[in-house]
C-alpha cells in the first residue's frame, strides 16, 4: 500500500515531465479500476495542458488548463511509470497510458485494480466526498500543537486511531502513525485526550516557518514521514531513476540513525 511519502515521491517525479506539457494519446484498456473510468476520458484529456501537479492526502492531482483535475489514487498496487515510449508492448496490468508533446509516456499499472482515476472540475474538489472532510497536511503550518491538542481534547479513542482518522490529519497510514508515535514516545494505546503539549510537540515538525520544502525540515523523523523505504522507489520510475525522497533519508538507511 503506497503511503503518503511515496505518493509525494510520485508527485515530485511527475512535475518536471508534465507541468507545461500538452497531453495526448490517451489509451484506456478497460472500463474501470476500483471505480469506472471517466466518460469520454481520452477526448477530455487530449489536447489539455498541465498547469500543476499536486498532492492532497494520498491523491495525485494533475490540474489541466480547462479547469479540470485528473485525480489518481494508487490503491494497493498501483504504479506510475514515466519515460520515453517503450519498445515493449503494454503489460497485462497496464490499464491506462497517456503521452506528452515531448514524447514522454505515463503508464498506470495496477494488478489488483484498487486504484482509481477520475476527472473532475477543480471547483468541485472542496465539496467532493473524498476531500471535503480531510484534515490538514501533516507537514503544513496548520498542523501544529495547538491544533492537535484541540482536536484530541476529550477524545477517548486511542492515539493511533485518532491519528489514522483522516479528519484529524490527512494521508497518514498505519506504518507512519506507528513510527511517529514511537518517535514521540507515545503508546499507540494511550487515550488520545490525555496527550499533553510536550508529547504533541514531539510528534510534530520543528516550530517555525516550513520554508519552500517542509519535507526537508522533517529529517529528524525520517522513520515516520520521509522513510519511503524499499517500496517507494518502485512507485514511479522517472527516466529510470528511483524516487527523490530516498535521498534525504540516506543517513538513516546507511547508519541506522535518525
């Protein structure tokens, strides 16, 4: 299951190849994944220029110049592979592909088909059921000790269950919630409402401005939010290179130190 840092890796790999490029050659090899693929998918995507590539929780958001957004979720086994048009035919699980006007091809492969692709108006994102109740991003300025203590106040659920609640913080899954709690010295079974400010601040990025790249400021928590590990590098293969988020964590992986 791709976790939030792995999806961030995918987004960062896609950006240099997609932003500013015109999409074309969309091929759809089946009618659905976890949900049905968009109606008139190719006609609505081809000829559109990509304005930006972003992430919200574990969703990849590709913003197009007609006001629509291509929404991608990798599910359990989804994989995006980007590179020059391959000489080999598409594989059994390569369900969707599209190209750019620079000759790069993006293939979405998903053996289990728990992933999804949708096309929707950007203006509808805020009210869509997948996004409307999401909490702040875990490395955003909005996710701070005051916010966390306010949300957990009076909660009788466990700390782990509270942080897995996407309404509290967006995108965290089982692995990174466990690692973050371990890093903060909080038992996952502890009642969420009993967490004090000192413990809450240990769970959060260092205070102060996040800067242009808040991920780099979180290296002391490599195990919890930047440790993409051995699976993340396979989620996106931009030009054959591994994912970018492995590099800031090389100290941890090489020396076993945070």
